[in-house]
């Protein structure tokens, strides 16, 4: 994202959201982004992206597909992995069951919900 905030890439970057634009009107810059992204790949990955006709010269769409492929959000498998990773690494007393340990977290969440000043429990 930091490089996108520099010229000439600044047109692709929304500083207030720290994200890429949703629509790109500068076709030349969009094509340049497409070319730069393709330089990163080789072999079957490169062939796979080049063969997608809907991505040709559309760097913004290619970037979105890369994000979804390599950094997916809210995918059940990813959520399940993160949950098992969390519970697998959570420290608990030897005499405490996983359910008892979980209940402590539920108590904290209930306390947060009842607090006068709301604290978000969701990560951005």
C-alpha cells in the first residue's frame, strides 16, 4: 500500500481507507499495474493468470483476485484454522477443561458488552 501512495500509483490508492480504489478510469495506469503484477509470477501461475481473458490489462481486477486467492477473508476453512490455532495455543490450567477456559472468554465478552463505553471485539 505504501508504494501505491507514490506517483504515478497514487490514482490507485485511497488514503482515507488505506486501500485500492474500487473503480479505475485511467486505463493506461491499470494496464501498467497489470504488467507489473505479472512480472512477479512465473510458470503455471503466470500461465493461469494470462489465460484469464477477463483479467487482460485489468491490473485492478487482477490485484483483487490475488488478494482473494492469497489472503482470503471470511472463508470457513480459514476461520476454522484460525480458531483451532487460537485454542491450540491458549494457555489453561492443567485442571481446567477447554470448555472451562472458553467460558472465561465468554465472561470477558459479556463484561465488554455491558460496559458503559463500548469496545469493539472485531478486528478491522
